C-alpha cells in the first residue's frame, strides 16, 4: 500500500537531501521524476531553453550554495548538450548532480530511440557516474551521489535513471539526509607551515580552488594580516579576498602583471591554498620548475589527490578551506616588516591604472563605473572573450561569491549563471557580461529570465568579432584572418522581442545614466549593448600593435 513509483521515490530522495531547485529541459525520459517533483512544493522546477544553459544554472547554484546543484535532462541529445555543465563543474570543483533519464533497461544495446552509452560518455568528465539498475536502489544511489559530490574536492556526479526504474513501484526506505564530510588540517601540518613562514624573508600566499565560505575568506584574510603575507589569487578567483585590502597584490592568470610574476619567482616560500598553479597561472608551466620548485612550497588542498599533482610540496595539508583558514588564523602570529606587502600592493595599484584610450567607448572606464550603479556586493558573471580582461583587471571584487567566471572560460556561461544567481539572490544586483559571440551561445535563456522575473542586468560587449581567437590568430598568423568575423543581430531588438527594456551605448559617458534609467524602469531583466572598437583587443594592446609585433618576431 505504501509502494511508490521510482520517479516519485527519486523526487522524495532529492527533497530529503535538501534540494531547493531543479533546472531542466523536460523530455520524455524524465517524465517520471518530474511527476514526482510535482508533489514537492518546497522544490522549485525551473524550465530552461537548452540543456547547456540548464547545466550552467545548476553549476552556478552549486557554486553559490556549496550544496549540489541539480539538473534533469533527457537521454541522447539532452545528455550531450548538458555535458558542458559537467565539465565546468569538474574544473571548478562545484558540487553538481546531473540526472539523465535513459532508455528502459530492456532496450539497452538495441539502438533504442536516442540511445547512447550515457555512463561511459560521462566517466571522463564526472567525479562519479552510476546507472540506477533497479528501483529499490534509488535511495542508496541518490544518497551516495550527494556524499560524493560534496566530499573532498567537490565535483559533478551523473546519475542515469532508466525510464522503467522511474515507472516501477517500490517500498524502499529513504534513510536519513546526507552529511558533508570534510578533512581538517592537522596540528603538525599547521605547525610545519608556521615554522617555514617564521624563517621566510619573501613569502607569498596564493588563493584558489573552490568551496570557500564567507567565514573561510575572512579567516584567511586575517591569517595574511597576522603573518604579514602578500596575497595573490589564481585565474578568475579575485573574490576570495577584498581587492581593496592592503595585502591583496593581484592575480595570476591571463595578462599577469610582470611584477607579480617576478614576485612569484623570487619568493622563498609559496603558500598555495586551494587550487593549483596550472597552465594559465604559471605562464605555460614556465614560472616554476616541475616537479620540484626552487621555493619552499606549502600546498593546502581539500583532497589528497590534489597534492603533488604538479609540484612536490615541502608541507602538504589536506583540509577543507574553512577548517584550514580557521586553524591558520588561530596560529601565533609572525612578526614581519610591512615593506614587502606595501611594495607588492603598490605594484598592483600601478598595474590597475588603465592606459589612455581614444575609443568612443572605453571599456576600462565602463568597468570602473560599475560601483557607481551597483551595490558593492553585486554579483558579476562572465564567460569567455577579450571583454573579460577588463573585468578581471579593473573591477574591484569585495566579497566572496561575487565573481562567477569559470576557469575553463566556457562561452555562453554568463547569461544562465546570472539567472541562477538571480533566482537564489533576488534582492542582489546581478550583472552578466558577455561578448557578442559569447552571448549568442545561450542568449535564448533570456526567455527563462523573463519567465521567472529574474532581476539581472545583461551587458553585451559587441565588437563584431570573436576577438580572443582573432588576437591569437594575429599572433600566430599575422594578417591571415579567417573565421573570426561575426554578423550580429541587433541585441536591443532581440531583448525587445522578449519584452526586456534595452538600450545601445556607444559613448563612455552615456553608460552610467543609461544603466540607471533601465534599471529603475524595470524590476526584471534589462539589457545594454555596448559597441566597442574591434581594434582594441586587450587593456594593453590594439590589433595593429599585436600584428606589428608578430611580424617583427
């Protein structure tokens, strides 16, 4: 009498483990679980326009909440479309659970409609993949999915749910809600770190990785103050420390300040907290020797598998970021001259001054004007493209969770990310930046923003080019341009077709007033189209300058 269909049992399990929202593009293979979710008023179902957008929204939700973001898609094309979100979650260390409705068990291997080997496809991308073989195992495998997605270095899990499992009855018991398990820094590891820092003359701390809470960021900032450490961040991780803090000295990534790169080379102790010094941060692995650096290296990671992955540390600490930051803050402080920090900070301030521009619309000035039209805790989202260089160099991120910019730089991320952020934080300022190429990857999700009344500001930086590709093209093959020009629609008209207030901006001076006017006129989404000079490709160079340099080399 208490028997439940597998799809309903699955929905019950998701709700038990704390699900608040599921992003989906419905398909025939997920109807059982969707029908189960209909009975859960506490779990919102968000209908998206493309599975890639849905998966990006789930990844954003997981990143901001540090609980698994949930995405449900159908088999075959639904699963393949959603794979970009799984890849992004793996690179970011974001907890995510992708639920894929699949062909019935009796049809496996018979070339059923839209059949692919879903589990095999996702294994290289996900932290764990499982196909639920019988309805009675739904509670067990959903519980395991939540545990795996959040343990150690968080990441994506893919659960493949055959149609027959969703439509078969069961009396299986749900069990209890999952509990997050986190490693904690040992006293010996913290002590060894303190010993190295006590004798250091030019240390540098580098923050990166995922799963940072606001408390963890506050603790690590206090640790830097107590130990006199200059603090840099890895690629697209500027929001891990208040950029106005005197100990913040810049970012290692695309277009790194040469002075900061030299500081990394000359440091005697490097404290790498979360993340890795990967290809982007290390200038193609040229900044530090591999596997053993000439520095004393302290590496803190949430998972033992991350230790020694590239560089051999002198002190290895396996810990969640929160536990490590709290333990480091509690250590007896080390006295150090403030000169090292102030010198590094001064170099960062010099690098943050934009060079003069004769462009009608100066993107550096627009970025620096953002604090005038948004709150200090505004959430900025971005995908891929040269426009990101200005946002990463000239905008000051003040609080954790205010920069949503994947390290893999996938195009099309910013629009769905802004929608998920707006659904989670309806009272916050959400600003999504996208290039004209980047925006058109997921611009159809504007309809999702309208449907759910998301208060987000979409800014399309339009230069008529795939500029980041063109820039590298000119460096490698100067003057031999191919496949990087775009013929675009009017993004203002496109927004208007969705009922979204929009305007086009061609002059720097018009940006702030136009933004304010649109924002005050609508409580839902707005869109600004910024027309920029296609010849200005980075904060430091024009296309002509790049081409000339390439021809001379």
